[in-house]
C-alpha cells in the first residue's frame, strides 16, 4: 500500500483558443498538447461538463488508455491526478497505457462487477493521424454506454474551455507504474476514502467479447487449410496486441501472419491509416499498387489481407490482388450476417446504417432483406443512438445492428465504436461459412464480392482526400457550393442532371436532435452522387474529402477510375478546388 496525499490543488489558468472537439474528440499537434495548461484545461472542462450532467464520478470507475502514441504515458498520469482532485475514487488503466478504441467501449460495457462499472473513459488517440513529438495527439471522452460523448456534452465541454479560470490536480499523488497489471491503493493522511488505481490487461475484455460473437472453431479450420493464407498489418498501432491475442493465442496461428504488430509511439515513422496509399507494405504484399491495380510480385500472394489503424477501430480488407472498398465490405457483411453466430442466434439483423458519404451498396441489401435502414452524418455517435434506441430512449429496438462508414470503419451493436478486428473476423467467419469443405476449391474474397455484385449491382465509388489544405480557402469553397445549391439544382453537367444540390441535414429519429451542414451533396437524376466534406479528424490544416459514386448493373468489371472519369471531372468543376486551394491533385485516393 502506497501512502500519498489526496489533497487537491487549484491551479489558476485561462482559456486557450481552439479547444473545440471535432467528430472524434480534440486533435492537435503533440507539442500544443504538451504546452502549459493545454491538456489540463481540456480535461478539467470535461470533468466539469460530466459532473454538471449528473454523473457522480466518486461512484464507479474511470477508464483511461490510448493508442500508445508519443505523450500518452505522461498524459495518463496527469488525468489520474486530475481525476482524483475531481473526486474519482477508482481507475482502470490499460496495461502499458494501451487500450484500442473498441476495447475501451468493450471494457466499459463488459467489465464488472456492477458496483465498479465504468462511468466513462478518456481515450488518448488521434486515431489514424501520424504520431510522434512533431505529429498529432488527441483526446476524447466516452460515456457509460461505451460510445463517444454526445453532442450536448461536447458543447458543454467546449463552453467550459472558453471560460475556465482554474483546474484541480493532486500534485502529490504518486506516479503509477502502468507497465504491468496490478492494483495500487493510495490513502490520505486525513483518513478520507482511498483511491484505487488498477492496471488491467489491455486485451482481455475485448477478446473475450469477440469470442462470443464469432465461430472461432470454423475460422480456425479455414486458417488451417493448406490453400489459405493471411497477413494482418497493425501498422505499429495499438491493434498489435489484440491481433496477437486473437490469431496466435486463440486461433493457434504462427506469429508470422502478423506484421508491424509491435506498438510504437510514432508508428515507426509511418502513417497508421489503413488505405491503399499508407498501408503500402501490405498492399504490395497483396499484389496491388496504391490505386488498387494488380502488380507482379515475387512469390505467392496471401488469400486474405487486412490492416488496422493507430487506435484499432478501422480496417482494410483485401483478397489476393483484390481491394474491397469499405462500402462494399459493409454491404457484403450485412448480406452474409447470418454466417456470424452473434446475428444468427438472435434471429438475424434488424437494422443497418451508413454514414451519408458511404456508397449506397448497403441500401440495396437492406431493401432486399427488409431491414430498417438509416443514413446518418459522419460520426459513430449517430449510430450509437440507433443502437440504444430501446435501452436508453425507450424507443424501437433496432438491434442486432450493423453499421459502417466509407472511411474504413465497420461495426455492430456489440460495442459503441467502430471495431477493426471485428470486421476482420467477420470476413473470416463469412469465408469459413463459404468454405465448409476443405477438399473443394477455395471460395475467395474476390469470388464473394463479385457474386454480391452480380446480385445487387456495383456501386463504383472512390474518395479523394486533399490533406493539409488552407482552412480558410477550403471553408470558402464549401460556403460557395452551399450558396449555389439552389442554382445548381436542375442544372445539366456533361451527361448528368443534378436532381438535387443541398447541404445534408439529419434529424435524429431517436432523440430528435438536429445535425446541420454535414456535407454538400450533388444528387444526380440517375442515382449517381458527388459529395464534399471537410474532415473533422484532421490534426492541423483542413482535409477536403470528395466522394464520387456511380451505380451500375451491367458493366461490373470496369476499372474504377474509368467508370468514374466523367463524374470526377464534373466534381472538380463544381467545387473549383484549384482556385480555392491551389490544387486538383489529391493526397490519397481510396
């Protein structure tokens, strides 16, 4: 038992501009977070908002962990000391400070006993953004349902950051050794109730949950086939320990199926974003270039490839020389959900949802299977409301539920975050169900997707990211398209007619909240779409995202660039990004 003072100190501070959380918390350059009072101000503002919202932080447990990026370890110690000063009596900290974002959600929802259950969590992550002292850091707060803080809580947090005068911290609270699991009790000399800080195994709760969802025996039989091979690239993010626990410890595979699975605080100098551009090592191994075109590679190509991002909530799925778009991946998982015990044993799916920029591929499946369907703004919290419609809001029960975003995020109602390793296991479970007899030729990822297209048609789709754009120029570009919406509606552009030009607005069917300015849409009369958004996840500058979609029922084998050539030219003309941002060349195409 460690003895230490629990007496809080009130430190004078003042507002620091720019602390408005985006769709996934607050993300800035690491050095900005390390500057005087920056982290402290935001953390205090969260505590004040949470307590004002009615949460008794002295009851239950505060969970803290992150993706292992630079400054995570020091930030965790600060949050513990500030938590104690604000009344928190019990903490769970991920071993080595590591907790993937979906694991945080799983731990909040699954870890007991009830009297110690987590009331919320700080997640230290900038997700797929680069890490290191010169790169990005981030922090977000999740609530007791396991999902991201709702809009009202983040608005209250931001308001607090603009008026903060001081923060509370226990400066004499001892530093906790977070490198190994164990419990530390800290008592005060005045005899007040002690504080317990428990360092918990990072992977346990999440992996235990995944084992109840999927048919691990069937997946193992698939992995053990002589004609099947796989590779899983964790890109030196937090996913590595989870991949090892699942594929090596549980499924008995050699560690060689995993690549870049040792977490590093700068992601080994890479950009831990699972797409064709940044996961270049995996993409080349799978026989593709950064545009998804086939290339010649020495030696055999794995049957299945996957990648994860920095905090483990995103995924990319590949077959041998075959890229599965996130939109198609979502649609295929929904169409084959009954291959997965979690859905089959609950009587099947009830509802599906996608973010507005995601292609309409899953819409067709939902219509065919007569499932409730929702189109939401980008941001997992909107899916969370639908999942909790009955439990929290006393509305209709939409679970079991699957949802996804074109930005490589897929998941279900098992947690309240997107879940990268869940999507990988979902694909493997579907492949196992399609390959029950090892004596027969392997049904591949490409076979499954092409069979899906033959039934539902193909949504040709791509996203262009223009990263690091001048924020003022990008904002002016969006404002100009918004102002021209009425004039563009009904306009003929090339061989297309713009049936509707608007700015997407979402009225939440569960709680009635309204989200406005969620993306500029050009909806063509033939069902094609062009969409523009400013990303809410950029650490600095602005990321302009341009989405192009064309639905086709006959010509299913065209190169994506060819199928979308005319629409892409139209999109560049409609936004005039060359004038506003100085370029028409994207940083990333997916």
